[in-house]
């Protein structure tokens, strides 16, 4: 198992407070929309709950860099909007064709395919508005870098590219290199953007940004390995989404390629390497250490 974070850091209290803060910001981010159906569809998925790991990582990275995490809230919300967009679109019949997400019917099952697509599009563009217009007290130079990061992660170099390769590989034998490419783009790219953007908002120097990049790559792959394991070992009721869908779609996963035991070992190894990258920052990195452990120890 990954090494435990220092007992002096109260992770449960930190996580609860951070989640409440993120939920409040997400709720406030969607004002009146016209037409109302669009707003309902956007809110349905954005406020459906979840771990909120991505915005919390953003806030924690900002704090580690010595910044004011209040200034990172719009960016944290933007990252969750991009993540939500990707879930809405991934669940569509033309993609992963899933009926369940976070314990509820998927967006397209409630609002139809067309509205679901448009709600995802609206969330994606609102994400850039959050950063460019709603952020206060951050230099335009830093915000431009954040917008650049979000552009890369939301497009062909990130989520879109990963999803295309994932779809093309369904029913085919995939090697470890290709599997890691998919996961580093579909999952890892956004997690990397979370810590990088948080660090940029907080004014992180190059050495910390590099360390955050190493940290994010490791937790990104570890997160997906655990997802693959849970798809095999957990129920739909526990996961809040359809269990076993990778098997049904004949997708290559880490357990399928390496087995459950080796997959768990690899996830723990990745998390330990991630934490090692931030060791020079010691206690200041406690929230990020704890979040890395949380990734490998979660059950959903």
C-alpha cells in the first residue's frame, strides 16, 4: 500500500471542508440560462455530486505554491466543468453508451442526446469564462497560461485525443504503451491540468511546477488503474455507474492486461513516486500526499 500521510494532518476534515467549498462555488457558477432546459441539463450533471477530486487538487496546489486559494476557485470550477462535459459526452450512445452516472440516469437519458451534447458544449465554454472573466486578483499573464493549459487538456492533445484512441481500440488487443497513452490523455491530462493550473494561480516557481507535473502523471495513471480494478470488483450500486462496462465493450484494461494483483502493485508504486516528487515541500504538501493515498484506497 502507499505510505500513509502524517497523522498530524486531518485529511477527513480537510476533504469535507474543501468539498463543501467546491459544491457552493459550483452551485453559484450557473445563473439563469436561456432556455431554462439548457440550465437544468447543465446543473443536472454538474451538481450530481462526486468526489470533486479535480477542483480540490487545484486548490491544494495553489496553497502549496503559497497562493490564496480563493483566487483559484473559478479555475477549480472550470476544471470540474470540463470534467463534467467529458462525462456527459462519454456516456452518449455514440460513445460509451452508458445509462447510469453517479447513481442517476445519465444526462442524455433525461434530456435527450441533443440537449446533452449542447449542455456539455455550454459547460466547456463556461469553463473558459470562469477563468478569463470571473477570476479576481490574478495577473493576466498567469491567467493566459491557465487558459492555455485548459485549451490543451480539453482538445486533441488531451481528452479528445484520448477518447478517439479509446474508441478505436474497442475489441482490439492493446499493448501497455497504448493503454497508458489512452489513460494519460483521457484521465491523466485533466488531473495534470488541475495541479498545474492551481500552481500557476498560486505563483509556483519552475521547480514546483515540474514536481507537480511528475506528481500528477503518477496519480493520473494510478486513478485509472483503480477505476479499472473497481469496474471488475465493485457493484453498480457502489460505483454509481454501470459496473463491468469495460468487459462488455471488450476494452483492454489494466486488470485484463496485467491481472488484479499486479495492477494494484503498479498503482501503489505510481502513488509513492508521485509523493516522492513533492518530498522537498514536506508538511506543506500534506494535502496532496493525502489526496494521492485517497486515490488508491477509494472504493468507488
